[in-house]
């Protein structure tokens, strides 16, 4: 169940980030409302993932990396933002860090 809450959090947070970007571009109150409702709802699922046994040392880095990858992808595809070698290295190091954190020794 903790994974359901965590994955739901990821999609709600990502959707809220997109709504925030749209609010910044279009200055329409609808996007502000969608972002705020999304962030609040995402936080409920975030807290529920911890209540259901999600590890802090895994949950936080994992969601940070996944959200980073999603944000970079959306920036490239939807907003035609530039992508640098530094960002690519950051993603590679981020993925590596999650792998290292999840390895059981």
C-alpha cells in the first residue's frame, strides 16, 4: 500500500508542478487553484506513504530523482527548454544515488 501512496504522490506532485508552470506562463487563476489543490492532495498521499511503512531514507531520494526526471522531460518536450550536460550528469548521479541507497548490504 505504501507504494500506491508514493506513486500517487508522484503523479499529483508532477501535475501540480505543471499547473504551476502554466500559471507562471499564463497568469490564469485556474492554474493557481489546480496547483494548490494538487500540492495539498499530494501531501496527503506523501504522509500516507510514511504512515504505511515507507522508509524516509528511500522515499525522499527516490521521489526527488523521479520528479527531477519527469520535470526535465516535461521541460524538454512540452516547453522546449534547453537541456545541458550538467543536467544529464545530475540525473545520472541521482539515479546512481537511489540505486546505492536501495542496495541491501
